[in-house]
């Protein structure tokens, strides 16, 4: 099923567009006679999106009608493949729209989103509920055992059939109409949710005019705040809720009152008493998802969403999270107790609050490991980190990255590269690294075009990586924190999953895999950040050129599991909240704060008016509804996979080739458990993850390795 339909089906990000008119020529509808057929951004106007989308939908409808009206009996090629290719223009236009709305939005663009989105959703519903089209699909599906299909073809057929069923094709007429209305309303609500979070994020800033309020802050954070103030024509210093500004402030600012103010602002996004409040949106989204799932015979939305994931069902997710909680909870409580004791030893007479924890834990980390994380920044110049990552992929897979000044970008901050495997062109990579008001927070990978190779017509991907890293200040280049280096590695893992794909059908290419598997390829790359052999290849002081000292790398490794229990429980809490909303049995009437807190394992005092749900874009405006557990699920898989790289050598070309050929290049063409087994030679287990996290330690008895089982502390509470 073509991508425009699939994207609307899973209720991901909305389409950006405009209501303005346009002339006869519209670059969005024309062939792009550019290098590698990349988007000609300078020729595209916001007002051209709506008419282009409408025209593209008409063409897509004609493609679908042609499939329905053909006289030949249904076959895999004339029905399933034809559907996968149907509506090439809508896919191209909407991929551009989806992505630019996330990183270069505007009031005009957001207003247009709400105008065009119902039309996109109606088209999606028209396809997914089309009984005549489904009749052809069903005939192919019912005869699948006689068709001698490849594994990839079987997956495409199965995905196509299940997409129809899960989107209401078998419902009675009245219920179909209701299902379609739910889809339309959800698409608008999720987009509005996202807009509200961005608006609240941009609305707040902390203006500091007294220099003493800067005490404790690193030099680079102060310089960045000075530049931010100058850009706003203000004196003094300005701190924002963008993470490169917010993170260091919470970690280092001595002024506790200002830390509290910043923390409350960040953790009340979407929950303030203003037009951006997401309380009603959350309730309505959860209610509509519940209703949609029940119409299709599922107990709740989580059961509906999990039916085509690796985990399969709510019980499996519950057990998985229970096991991790049992492994981490004791250490988490010890982590919090240790930070509180450290603060008390240094004169703190109050119970640590949430705006205190990062501040005092960083001081504890500095004392415990005789190390200040800010000392790493000079060795992590963005340009050198980027080249180090490029070189790593060159070492592992033989690919190279060539900066392409002759390919247009959508913003001056963006750099673009051609990627080659020897002489073979693999795709185009866009890197968009710095925060701006038109960009949502966080970091992500997506694509302007996916890979496919139908009938020998190879199409290579156009991949986008978007981050919000520390910006250059004056003559000083962008210097990353170690966390930002990990984030860059993470998103490049996604990017190369999309880049190295080598499949037939676009809807199965790259990151189009089961959602609880997709983070595996990104998280496995983070492991290299802790390896001296890798860090020594690029971590050079931006002024002296000196290689990062061995003692610094040792400290990175020693502190890898600092607060690992606390961090694990914190991540599980997000998964708990997600599952709580999506296992509701009735519309949520309860106060949002009470609902959220009772579905968490609280490690620190509760703060009135500050919760995560109203800004939880992953589950309310992204594709992670009933799927946030997938980060931890994939973390278990990535630790297991990297254990093989550690055993064979982290630069072992044969291991890398096996990983590429058996997992990276395969996209969604087979079940993830099969891909994993093909690479590892066995099913996954969580031992490598538990050891890496410090929750268990290997024991050696009679020279035979054994593993200490985690202590069972308390039962995980199913939400």
C-alpha cells in the first residue's frame, strides 16, 4: 500500500500546505531535473502545496480506479505491486510536506496544514475502505500459497491485506463512516497537539541581566545565551527551552530559583492556562483511538497497535517492562539516595526536587569520577564528530560521503552529502543540526524519498537527519556534549538503515520495519561512542589538535552506568504512561496529573502543574502510540548485537558485512526475529543489556561463565 495511505493510517505527522492559489506551473507536480532528482527547494512556494496535493490525490485516485476496473483477474503484480506504486506524486509531495513542517514551519504553513489534512485523510480512508479494491487484494491473499512468492513479496502481500482489515474495510457501512470520521478528527488533533507544544516551547525564555545569576554555568553556555540575547535585541543573556540551552542550565546553574523556573516552564509545555493547552486534545485522542480499536474487535488501542509489532500483545509488553523494572528498581532507588546524600553532605537541608536532581547528580559524578563532562566539549567539534562518523561507516561498510554544494538545501544551516559505495551511488544525506524557532525540539531521521527497485528501475533514497545541537558562537565552532555525540550517532544509525536498504518495494525499504525493531539499528551505533578505538579516530581538541586523553576516555567508560537504574526507570515510566493511555477501557475523566502520577514509579517529589503528557509528542503526534516501550525493547536487541561486534572486533569487516547484508539492507522484507536470528545465529536474550547496564555481573565458577540473576524486588503493576 502506497506511503501516503500508510502514513495517515498510523496517524503520524500531518501535511503542510497552503490555501493560496497558484499558476499553471507548479514545481511540485513537475519532474525534478536536478541532481539525483532532489527537491528544487528554491522554486517551491508554500502556496503551491495545497493545489499540488489536491492534483496529486486526483492522479492517485485514477491509479487506484485503474487497478479496480482492469478486466484481468487479480494477480500479485497487477494488484499488490500496482498499489505499492500507485500515487507516486502524492508520495513525493507529502514526504516533502511532512518533513518541512517539522523543521521549517510557519504560521502560514501550520494554518494550511489544518486546511488540507482532512482531504488527505479522506483519500486515505477511500483507499483503505474500498471494498472493490480489497476484493482484488483478498483474492490474491487467499491464493498466496499457490503463487510461489518470495519472502519479500509475501511480506508485502500480508502487510497490504492487514492494512485494509485494520483500517475498517470489513466494517458495516455506518461503522465505516464513523471510522472515517474518527480518522479525520485524529489527524487534525494530533497535528494541533504538535503545534501547541512548539508554540509553548517558543513562547518562553529566561532573560538574565544580573551576571551573578550565571554562576556555575560553563563558558560555552554563557556565550550562547549572550548571542541569543543579541539576536533578540536584548541586553544580558537569554536561555530558551531548546535543549542545548535548557540542558546545561539545569545541570550547572547555581541559582536554584532560576533552575526551578526553567524546569517548570519546560515541564508545563502544553499544560499552561493558554490557547496551547493540550489537556482536551489528549483526552479526545485517547478516546477516539479507544473507539477505533473497539470497532475492530480489540479490547483497547494498545492491543490494536501491538498486533503487528514484534511484541504482538499487551501481555508481552507488560512482562517485558516488568522484568526490566525488577532488574532496575533497586539500583534506581540507590541512585536517588546517593545523590540526596551527596547534596546533604554539601549543606543541602531540603529534599531534592526535580529541578535539583541534574544539578547535584552532575556534581556527584564529577566528584565520584574526578571528571567534568564539560572538559569533553573541546574534543567534540561538530565537524570532526561528523567526519568521525562518516569514517566509521567507511571502515565498517566501505561507504564514503561527498559534500555536494550543487544540491539545493531548504535552509542555510543544512549541509548535504552524496553517499557512495565504491562507485555505486547510494543516496543523498541532508544534515540539519541547529535549533531554530521553526523547528520542533528533539532529533530525528526521515526521508524525502525512499528506496525501491521495481522492474529494474532503481530509485535511491534522499535521507534527512535533523538535530538541535549546540550552535557555533562567534569564532568558536559548535562543540558537542558527549550526549549530543551519542544522539548524532543514534540518528546516523537510522540514516544508514535508510541509506543501505536494497529491496524491491518502497513500502518495505529502509526503516519501514516493525516499530519496536526500528530503534535497534540506531541504538546499536551508540555503543561505539564508548570505545577508545573509535574515539581516538576523531576526538581532537579543536584548538590544539591533541587527541582526547586516554584518562578522559577511561572516565567516559567508568561513568557509563552512572545513574543507570534511575535512567532505566525514567524511560520505563514513559512507557507506562503510554500504555496507560492506550489501555483505557472508558473515556478518561480523571485529572491528567493524577492519572499520570499513578501510572509511574515516582523517584522524586511530585510537582503540581508539571507533567510530561501534554508535551509527549512521541505518542500524541508521532508514531509511537502504544509503542514507546520499543526504545527499551530495541535496547535489549542492540546490546545483544553489539556483543557480537565486541567479540569479533568493533571494526571487523566480516561482522559488519553480515550486519549489513542480513539486517541493514533488508528493511522490512522479513520478520525482525528472523533477521536477528540470521545475524546472531540464535534468538535474542537480555543478558548483554543487563550486564551493560550494571544490573547484573558475570560470575566465573570453574572457568565457566555464569550470570547473576537480578533480584526480584517488586511486581510490575500492569496499567
